[in-house]
């Protein structure tokens, strides 16, 4: 289990899955050979075949009196277009409890955005087969523009909003917030739009220590070297690249722990300048 300390705050990774993918299946314009030439990515972020390694995880921010889940992965039992997401039967809730966080103990869920692999465990099936909130004692924080966008523009071929967002809205558990919202003292939803209209990252400050959870502003550490490589899922490619470059510049060569939402184990490290681009040092 991966856990980091940020002052008095802890951040724990609960991994749903980690898998290699062809580089071009994730990053527009990338290919396995170019990615494999970035030696600092091997072996942790690129495998021997030059494929990128992608992790799906939730991150639990524990302030001592608050248990905050950042993103909720893919979820079980859901009809999904991606084959290895389709009707998953994983041990996520057991793993969350083993980490010290039974689902009833979670008081806040932050959705950095509303893509399929960030909202899945917002809900679970009950005995009748209905989708119900997984975290009944939590407030779910969602950026208003994200909810407005995805309610009007559902994901083609799968009902992500219907099975993973609408039930918590209907249960009255959602707080619609704006980018920049303070979740708890020292925990802030940082605006990083482009990947989706209301995308946010999450900044953490405690006791003089700093960390940031990326969300999908950077999908893979290869994008540190090539910020021009868009993710295939970026909604606005131009805005996403601008935000990504600003993000990398903001945190480069600073004592800030960068926790990559989709970065493979060991997940966290530092951004360093590397000539006219960057690299990720674990």
C-alpha cells in the first residue's frame, strides 16, 4: 500500500487496476518507440515493449478529522465501452477498508471531473439492483460546470452520468462548487481546465509541506517530456496543453510532492526542468 505524509495530512492510494497500454492508445502523436527512448521512464512507467503503464486509483486524504476520497475509479458491475472496464468485479471496497477507511467512514468525495474512471464508485448496486451512493455519509463535491456539461452531453455508448452521478444528485448528497473551492483547511480544488470544462486538481498544504494530486491534467509522466502530447480523452486539446504547461511550470523545481492520479507505482515524485521541457523524478 502506498501512503505519503504531507505535514499532518496523509494521502493513501487505493488501486483498482494498473495496466500497460500502447502509447498511441493514450497519448495523441506518441508512439512506443519515442516513449521507450525516454530512459528515465523505465521500468516503472514504460514496459520493455515501450507501452505506457496506466493506473486507476482513488486517493484518500486524511486530515485527522476528515476522510476525503479524491476520485472513485471505474466501479463494479457497470456496462462500459472499454472491455477491461466492463462489468468489473474487483475488490476496491475491501481494499479501501483494509487501508483503514470503510466506506461509512468517508465524509467527502471530490470528483476532479466526471469521466468514467473517476466516478465509478460514487455508486454501487443494492439488493434490488438499483444504483445507490457508495458513501452514504459523504458530501460529494462536483464542479458545477462539469455537472452541467455532462448532464447535457452524455458519454456515447454508456450511461456514466446515469449510473454514477445522477443517483448521488437524486439522493441530495452533491454540493455543486466552483474551481478554487476549499474542501478542508489546506485542501483546495485547483482549477486546471481543458481535459474537461470544469477539471480540477487538488492542492494540499500542511505544516509547511505541499503536495498536489494531478487529476488528468497530466495522464502519464511522458507528458512531462512532451507537454504537446494530448491525451486521447482531452475535451479541448489546446486548452489542455496550455493548462498542462502552466501546471508543469508551476511545480517544477519546487519541494512539492506531485501525486499522479494515473501514474503507475510509485505514483508520486517531483517535477524537474529538463532543458526546454521537464522530467518526473520518483
